[in-house]
């Protein structure tokens, strides 16, 4: 059954919403260009950190500790004499890993649960709403601090906490979109032609629901990075000596009155990356929802 | 829109402020102020008071308050670099007549506040008797009884000789004395309101979470303190306290060890740095019973693998003396050499001899910057000899439960950790936590030695210095031989203060306000 009824222009991935076309539309605005550039630099620097980093980020060199930026150490060194620039690059890998896995998982789980809630039986919808609202009533950072205090700090735990907190957001949007689509003519037609629920959800609902979720995902990337940074700043995130931007900020904060460079070096990538993903998310929103697009 | 020619215009204000700036900048920022003819000292309080009763206090800040307003028999003095005791201003006579008898005679005329009459020997007896049933009774284990020979005189009788009692108890917080009648009226104990005081200062005001103010006691017959008023201002955080000092809000504050180099090399104007003592002792502990560490060669390898000098340099900015055992510098019996040291080649050799490979350990530590930095150096050092280490930072609750059997089963998983204890001025105080009895309580390393226990018991009653020194040396050797420790450093109790102030701070870090003087 390949010749299914599918109204043109309804799917997020219809002809003018394919990734290449979407990117072209994003790049039409200065905000989009800045966002894409920052995100690209962020991803590439993280991906190629081992090639770019001038030093081993774990190599302790006590005599060189707390150096100011120089040609030898572009962003100076930390309290253990480790090269801050190299640690920033490797910290970016942690951020990418965390953001990719945590946001990806949240999106996938939220999408599935939201679609089932919107298309499935009423009792399941009510159960999901109750679950989503219950989880969302816990502030992420507070929940994270409570759980990490009990279980001990780890990157995996930070990811798990973020996923648990982010799923309701994705789930609610997926549910709302599914509810809006479930009684549309093309879905009803599919249903009357005998298509299974799974097929309808996968082939027709999901492509139409995933667009808004991608916007939310782009917006959530800086959130998860800052949550990790916040937890690491409090000493509840990644374990030493793994470099993360939050732990770099934490270490720098302790010696701020001796040297400001570790805090500057740890804070700047966090700010810039957050800005980049926010710009990208807003640009994507403008593409997927032209009604919200700002007129020049 | 018109501008009034009258009053202060915005431009005029800015110009005035610019002109006033240099003038204000030339004023001293010292806050040892003379207001309405009074000299006022502003000191930083690190933690708010909770219980001021010597029998039930937490310690630290409470002891500083007690020192200002309560009597005691003796206080600590530093004589040519060695800490010893001297009779307090309340005493007409105080002496150790023999190893188990301390006689005292009080001066007359020291009056309790709130109309509770004169400070007498009855108060001394009541104070010491109640310590025997208090939370701090362990400090007075040697006390048998107090015999009174007159209204102002008596004898403290000990069960056995206790040379440590002077510096660990009589001169410390547990040696502060209370008013019998007032304490009984208060129901036998009290918390933040002392029912009667007898010192050069009285507590004029306590605003919880803010400050505590002492003013001179008008009825005090003893030597008058230099300051009319002492404001003990609460600033929890060390960095905030340093900023408060630099802004002139306080005249004296404890500083973090990481800040010491900055203040030593480039002090703010009119500032001196004082190190009161180094009575903290830190070590890397190893659970000798843990299956991963039962092999003594592995533990010895770790003893030789840790580069303590790098830890002191990176985590403590070269401001903490290196430790060679648990007895800190300045305390009788302190060593200048341990039986092991940093020797990575020897460490690798010992690892090879142990036959253990692929060892993975968990290093648990308090989640504090200096400890985390130390842990990372240890991690790198152990990696050099083939031991993979995972650092687990813990909050104080879980950390302090780690090796204690009464707190759960965590002690079974405890492998290695960074620990720091603090002690008093007598070496006996330091060994008490490492006896066989303490296994499962504070002896987290879980080794036992009959010889250690026996020497420790003898040390408590030994009065001959040469023999004591021999015993203290042997006790530290036994600890080395257990291969349960890598000695790290002795963190200093460091303070910055106005150079016009001569502070008196006991080596454990408490202020003795009554002996502060203004230059």
C-alpha cells in the first residue's frame, strides 16, 4: 500500500521542508546564519577536539599552574597546570554528548508517548497527562540535586534526570499535534482503508508532529548544557578530572580573586553556545511556523 | 525642559563625586573605629552560635564567645615557639602539686552578672563535676573529683596522671567555668543565653544570623581589655569575608589557605597576616580490610606513589606544612621524617612484587576545591603505577558516614579517601581515634595493633618527657607500618587583620578577645 492519501504541504518533511531546504530558509536571516555558524563551530570543535587541542587536557603540570593566556597556552592554565583551551575543547565533547543523547532520548520518548496519548485510548491519555504534569512540577535543578546527592555525581545521572524532566515537554507537544491531526480527512481515510494504528502514527502523524519537536529540541540543547554546567559548578556533575564547562567554571570561581581567566574561559563557550542554539531554535521556529515569523 | 540652578544638578553631583574620590581614597579603610570616644573592633564570625554551655557546645565560635565572658583556670601561651599554659587572671595560685593533684586558689572580687554574687571555688567544683556527665565528658576522663579547702581554694584530683589535661582540657573550651547558682536556676544547662557571665566583656546583643556584640563589663575588676566594644559579625563564606575585610567591614578574619599567598605577597594596606597554628592533619586513608587493599605491598606502593609536595603546591599554594605523621608542627612529638616518601620507582617495584595488576580504586573525598585538586594529583600519581582511580566527591553527610559502622554499610565499600582531623595542643589528643576500639568508628583504616593500644594507654599517664617522646615516635611508626596512611599536610589557621591590631588567637583558631590589643 504505497499510494496512500497524503495532502501536499501537510508534512514537516514535505518537499519544501526537507533538511537542505530548511537549512536554506534558516540561513536567510542574520539570526539563522549566526546560530548555524555557532552550532557548527561547536559541533566541529567538539568532534575534532583531539586533533585541535594543543595539549592533553588531563596532563598535570604543576610548575605551569595558573598561567595567563599566552601563545603557549591560548586560554592560560588551571590550578593543576592543565591547558585551559584543551580542556574547553574536551568540555565541548561532554556538552555535545550530553545534549545529543539527552535531548535525542527525550525527543524520541516524548514523541512516542505523546502520539500514543493523542491517538490512543482516553485512559492512556489521562494517565500520560497526569504523569507529565507530575514530573513537570519538579524543578529540574532541584530534582537533579536531590537525586545526585543520593546517588553520587555522574554524567549518566545528569542525562537521566534531564530526560525524565524533558520528556513531558516533548510529549505534550506531540500529543497536542496528534489530537489536532487524528480527525483530519487524510487520517480518517487511512483508517477506513484499514491501515494499522502503528502505520498511521509512523507514516502520517509522526512526520507532521516532529517539526515543532525539533524546534523544542534546539531550544533544549542550551538548557541541558546549562543544567550540566550548573550541576558541575555545584560539584554534582561530571567527575574529575573530566573537563566540562561547568566544572571549569567551578574550579575558576574558587580562584577568581587570583586569576579571572579560568572563569572567563569556562563561561564564554557556555554563553556563546547557548546563544547559538537559541538563535538556531528561533530560526527553525520561524521556518516551521511562518505565522510567528517576524516581519523585516 | 529647564534645569534648576538651585540644589544639586546631575552634572554637579558627578563632578563633586569625582573630586571627592581622591580625598576619600586617602582615608584609612581600617574600621577599628573610635566613635563617641569608644574603640570598636569588628571581627568576623564564621558560624553563628548554637550552644554556649561548655558541656554541650559545638565548639569553635562558641569557645571564642566563652573565652570573652566566662572564667577559666588557665589559658594557652606561646613560649619561644612552644605552646604551654599560664594561670588566668582569676587565679591567685595554680599549680600541679603532683601528677594527680592540681591545686588552685581564686582571687576575690570577680562577680557574676545578673546578681549571682562572687566567683568561688564552689563554681569550679560544680563546673567540673557537671562536665563528667556532659557531651564533652571524654575531655575530663582523667578527673576524679574536686576537693574544696576554702571558699576560693581547692584541689582537682585526677584518677591517674594526665599531662595532656592542661593543654587539651583546662585551657580549652571544656575548661570554661559556669556559675553554679545561675546554671541551676536555668535548669542545669542552657543554649544561647548564658545565665551569668564573669569576664571583661558581657554579651550586649545577639542578632541571630547577623552578629553578636560584646561590651565592657563595668564590674570587671581585672585588667581592662583594649576595646570598648567587639562586634562579632557573621560572614559564613571565606571569600565573602575577605571582601568584607577589604571593604573595611571587619578588622580581622580567617582566610582560606588558597588566599594566603595573595595576602602574604600583596597584602591590602594596613594589613598583617597571622598564622595561629597548624593543628589540622590530613592524610590519604586506605581500608586495610578491603579485598582490593588487603595486600600490604599494594598499600605500601600507594604510600610511595603519592607526590605530597605537588599536592601542597597546587592545592594549598605552598602554605601548608608537609605532614610526616599525625602530630602537627609545634606539638610535642611532631616528626620531620616519615618512614616512606614519594618514590615512584619504588612504588612500581612494590606493585610488581604484590602481583596485583589492573587495580581499580574509588577515592572518596569531601566536595571541596582543595580536596578535589589533591584527589586529582593522587589519581595521576596512582595511574603512574598502574592503579586506575575514580574520584567520588561527597557532601559532608555521606562523607562523614563513610567509615562508620553505626551509619550503615558504606564502610564495607570504602577503599581510599582523603581525610582531615583537627586536634589540640597535646599529642595524646591525636592518637585517640586510631586505637582498636575505634575500628568502625573513626579508625576507618580498620587496622589494629595491641602494641599501639598499650602504648597509647601508657602515654595518657606518662609524665616524663623523654619517655613520652619515645612513645609518641613509636605510635607514629606503628601507624606507618600499618600501611594505611599517606600523610599529606597540616592546613594552617590563617588570619588577616589590621596592622594596628595585635590579635590573640589560640592555635585551634579561636579568638581570645580579652587579650586583643590595639597598637
